[in-house]
């Protein structure tokens, strides 16, 4: 059993804290950007509760650039890095003490470098049921996002609704020319009821998802096989090769329950249950359904938090459970170019259990949060048996500091340290019967499954209030470095400028 | 009463979410492949190797466990191509036995049912 | 805290003890067909490969022990697991009073070997098609060019006399299937068990003794018997071909060069211009000894086949007219060709070819050029012919005439 080590960084410039403490809560940036909000992620997904989250309004127009580079891809499907540019606006408007509206719109464009074993967009969502080849290459992407919500209080009740829409395209401009076009719509409705010092919230969410996916070869006489992956290096051999047009149709439902202390002091609890399913269909053969991925997730958290006398404190615990089941439709006898489904078999199983404990402490101008957790993940393909299991322990410390809040230029400094260590991992594969390229792919995954990761990150934001206006300018810069025990590393950087109003 | 309705609604919604998907974990079944002679001769003994290839996954299973004229093999449910080659001892009903080389083949056999899957193949004599 | 405890209990706590049980003795039995006498196995070896660990266990031939049904081999100390088992050897035997021999190669994949089931059974097959003319090589993919393209004018087929005496190739016809192995329909009538449906038939002309082929020798039939290297330096010089497929095209834009080799006698071809083999190998090929005249065959060996075309809810009965057929009893040898990613069926009866072979794993595979399917040879140089091209042919082999 390996020991886990927690790294604690000490960044806050304590000499400045006396001045910073005076009226830090006056600024909208502090309220909206505080680390304290990391305790409120689940309630922010209930539109009714979100409408009561912030006292102040804040709108930001942003132009940012994000980049990441890995010396060797940690996850081959994600590539060795990316460079993305974003222009967007994000607003939260308090219309009255009872009503708030919020919205977001953004356009992101960029390049993902050296993506391999993936010819389908949204890998994290659809894995393992994607199209893939052995060659890969850089991909380009564009994404439009729109979101808007409204919430209001009616006596003891809060009601709210929210919509999020994403349209995305990922493509490659040389053979194999993959293209994935995604539309993703989520609708949320929520309500909350005040009993004593608590709000009890209930939100229901529904999602509709579609991706049109294809791979083209401009050199018609020179193609390579595209594999319909089915998990852990297996593929649906009969329809692998040259079936290169697919649809992914899906969606799902989620329900959230929240217990929130109305007056910033008390117990808080969240429960989220959701189920999503994604069907992969061939565009040929009468839209033959190949596979169905069903994802079930439960997340629970329980904690206690308070803001009192200028001090913030919280303790919390959480559990995440996930179960994915992949069903394969067995194709029958080919008849006139069409294949009936003669059986459906659940061949792929995935399980995740993640439990963590944490605590937050801070004052008005600074917060420190520490989390320690234990995660176990297993994937299995039924026959021929393939299995990958691993267990990690992880720890994270995040420190945030607001500086010079009474001045025209205000600073926010954020520093993070994370470490995860692999406690146990096992891999069972029919290597003797696998193609060499698939064996290499699995061996790569195995190396990173057994690896330890250490990340250090720092982020600095400066806000400047333009005199005699209600506008402000801001600039934001961040860097991160991750070291992996296999010998590879990752560096990340972010630059942003924007307008606040 | 309102609390009861609220709790019932929450439980119903939660149940709806988590119980929608039915797994199909009965993925194996037994296949019985029977060989038939093209003439009226009856089969006394079969000594042959059967190669059963899953049409969808291309996994091959090999078996020589014939009992009478039937092969019994445990397989992943699905569609298969079957090739059987060997020798068969046939009797003409008057006590005359003959050993003949044979082949039996089919490009497609449906062996996808949960319970016993049955298929019949015609013998082709090679000699 | 309680929730965390609940979560932690869901974490599977597995024992760190990963030791795998060992099977004391694994028995591999090799059955020899009951119709053989005096069977003697020599130069035998057995290889067991653990599918998960890739550990290989090899047992040499002297450990094979003769049993009532054949031979048996015991392997000690194998770990429980899933194995690929391969047995090779040479079998000498007597069949119907005649001495025979065969190199055997048996393979069984994904065999579970456990202490409760420690046996593996394999049955040897000694079937060999009667010696005669066989298709020994088909080159249909064409050659690649310097510009990154392809050239398919240099296709050829090689037919070999696999017997021990001189045979005559007169009246041997080269046949191409009327149906694609990549498109399956339930045709009515279904004649496959009686005849091969063809869309091209080109016959070696002669009076019966005009084309002698000595034992072990071959004749090469080129689609175009010219020196292709003059135009494409990576191609083949076919000017020395024994025969050529020549068509009088009805379209002046597509003409057939008439090379130096004698032309085959064209009985029928579907195309009004110039014939070539399917360059991706979607048609099966065969050779047959034609036992009637051209006129009789064209008149009496033709039929129409019906099939249902289905697309979603739409279905319509279609008729494929004017399909020529060659009785299976005339066929000397046949080879099913296809591509794995699009293959649907065999179009030759299983008695002629129970398997199939290929160049290219996927349709329009960029690696298929300059390759052909070549029949395997045994230690004595004889071509292996069990009427199963999956076993008999080397797929994606470098074409033998490419230098």
C-alpha cells in the first residue's frame, strides 16, 4: 500500500490581509468568485435555489485563451494538448430581492493536438462506444453555448427554470477526416420551500443529445479501417472497417434534492440521481442500432457550514456512485443490405465509487479548502473477458486570497495543489488474440492507470474599476504543472481579459 | 398530507430514473448442432472438428464433442458460421457400416436464444 | 459521516492474493480419423499460449503417446486460464490400402483449461482434394504507382498442375461469379449446391492435347499480356504470359490491348467493353473443365433468378436475368474472395470452397496493392488443397511476379 502525501502551499501574503479584510464583501467579484461557492455547486443546479445564491449582480465579457501541452498524452483520446480561444459573456442579474435572472453565451474555437483512437466528439460522454482508428491527428473544434435561467420567490416557495444549449463541431482537415456535430439541450426546472432556517429544493432536469459522426477519406483508394469500439480494446468486428457514418442519439433525466441553510449557517445536504442513455446507430443499413450506453449516477453530500463574525468554516463529505452498462445489439442475417437485431447482450460494465471528506476555513479575504478522497473504478467486457480496475487516493488543497479590495485595482490570487496516488490496479486482457495496435493502446492506458499525479497551479486575477463608470476591466492569468510518475508531464496556461459590469 | 405527497412524488421520480434499464446478463447459451445425411443412412459415429465463428465478433470456438449426430457447445449468444469436417460412420440399416469423409457448412446460423439453440446442417460427402 | 461510511462499504475490498491455481496435468488428445490405418505421427509439437499473460508452453513430439483413438500429450503445471492451442505434425497413414501423408496443423482458440476441465480434444483432418489443376495464385489488386495511385491492367491468375503426371489444360475455363460475396440475397431458384452462377467464362482453346502441362508446372493467364513496366515501372512484364483475356470492345474509348499471348476463347462476359477481375476481390473465381460446346452452353445453361429487395418498409421482388451456370461437377477448383469488413456470404458451394480469402481488411484498404492470394505448399512442394481457401491460401501475400 502506497502512502499518500498531501502538499500544502503557503501563498497568501499575510502582510496585506489587514487592509484587505476591511470591506471585502462589498465587491461583486468576491461574492461570485469566492472559493466558498465550491460548496454550493449542487444547489446552483436548482434554478430556484440559484436565484437566491447571490446578493449582487455581476456580468462579465471575456476573451480568453487556454492552452495545455503534455509531453506524452495522458489519455490518448484527449490528445497531447490543446489551444482554445473563447469569447463569451456571463451574467447574473439581481432584479429584485426576490428575483434573479442569469445567462451565458460563448463561442470557443481551437485545436486539439495529436488526438488518437477517437473519431467521435464528446469522448468522456460516449466512451467506450466511439468510432476510432489507429492514425488520428490534430482536430479543430468550434463550440457555441447558450444558457439562460430565471428564478423568483413566492412567499415560502422559490420557483425557477433554466435552459442550456450547446452546439459543437469537431473535425479534422486531413485523412482520416473525422467530423462530429453535436447538439445538446438541457432543460431544468426547480422549486424550493422554506421551512425554518432551511430551504428544501427539488429540481428535475431533462437532456436531449444528438451527434452526427462521420469519417471521410479524400484519397479514395487509400483508406484505413475505422473501428466501432465496444470497450477495453474490443470492437464490433462485423461493422468495423468501412462503416464510417454514425448517429449518437440520447439524453436522460436527473433529479436533485437539496437541503440548504437559508441563513448561511447549518447543515447542508444534496442528493442527485440521474440516468442517461446514448444509442449508437449506423447511418447505413436503415439506421441499424449497434449499441446502447446507459449511465446511472448518484451523488450525495452532507456537510455543515457557517459564515459568522467574518469567519467562514465548513466540513463536508460526499459520495459519488456511477454505473454504466453497455448493450450490444447482435446483428442477424444480412438481407438486401439490412440487418435485423436478433439479440441484445449487456457486454460492458463500468463502476465508480468516489468518497471524500473535506473542510474549508477562511475569513472574508481568504479561504483555504482541503479535500481527501478515495476512488475506485472498474471496467469489464464480458467475453472474451477484459477487465481494468484501479483504486486511487487523492488529496487537494486550494487557497484563495483577495487583496487590495478597497483600491481601484484589486487582486485575487488562487493556488492549488493536488496529488493522486494509485493504490491498486489490475488489468486482464486477451493479449494473445489482440491486434498489436490495440495491445499498444491498452498498454498505454495501463501505464497511466498505475501512475501517480501531482499538480501545482496558480491563478492571478486583477480587476480595475474605470472611474466615473459602472464598468471594470479585468485580466486573468494562470499556470499549472502536472508531473506524472511514468515520467511525463503537463503544462497549462490561461490568459484572459474582460469587461465587468 | 402535503409532506406525504411530496415524499411519494420524490420516491416515484427516483424509482423511474434508476429502474428504466434492464440488463441482459444471460449472454451464454448452449447450442445443439445436428448433422443430417443426404441419403437415408443413419449416423453411428462422428469424428470431426467443428469451427463455430461468431459472425459479429469473429471469435472462433472449436469443438469435437459429438454425441450421436449432435454437437453440444456453450457459446456467446449470437449468429454464427459453422464449418464441420471429419469422418462419419453411417449405417444403411442392414448392418452395413461405412466410414466416409464429410463436410458440413453454413454461413449463417441463429444461435441467439436464451435457452437451447438448435440448428441442423446437411452433410456433404467428400469421397 | 454516515454517508461516507456507506460509500466506503460499497468499495470492493479485494484480497491481495492474486495467485492462480495450477492444473497438475493437462491432457491434449489428437484423434486420427477412423478411416485411416497405420497412422503414425511424427515431427509433432504442441504450443499452448495463455491468452492473458501470453506465456507460451511448448511440448515436443516425443512426448506424444499413441492411444486407441490417436495420440495424447500430457502437459504439467499449466496455470488455469484461457489458452490458444496449436498442434502441428506430419501424419503417415494408409487409406483404402493406399499410402498417404499429410502435414497437419490444428488450432483451437480460447480454450478454458481448469483443474475441473483439464482436457483439450482435437480431431485431425486428412482430406485432400483429388490432385489435378488448382488455382495457385490470383493477383487482382493491381500495382501501386509513383503518384500514389493504382494500376490494375496487370492482373493475372496462375493455374498449376498439382498432380504427378502431365495433364492437358484444353477446355479449362476461367469463371467469375455472377454474385458478389459482399451482397447477399436469397435467390430463387437457389442453385448453389448444384452449379456455380457466373458472369464471365473464358476458355483455354485446344483440341484436347494442345496445351500439355507437366506435373508441378503452371500456366499464367494475364488480363493484358503486355510489358506493363514500359508505362508503370513498378508494374509487371506480362508479355511472357501463356494466355491472355482479350475482348473486342464495343466502345472505341475503352479498348483492350491485344498482347503477344494466345487469347482465351470468350464464351460469355457481362461487360460490353473490357473485362478485368474485381480489383477489391468481391467476386469468387473458379476453373472448370467445360463439357459441352459454347453454343449448347449459351443456350441451355442460363436461368433467371428472383430475389426480394428490402429497404426499411419498402420491398420489391427483383429479377436478375440471364445468369449463366456451370455444374459443380465440372469445377476443378474454386476460390471465394471477399473483404472482411463487407463480406456477407460465400458464392461457391461448400464442397468446392468452404472458406474464403482476401487482400485487404477493409473495402479500399490502402495496403492492398501489389498483393495477391497464393496457395500454400507442403514440404514436398505440392499445393495444399482441402477445398477450404481460409486454410489453403496465404492472404495478402506479395504477388509472386512483382520483382
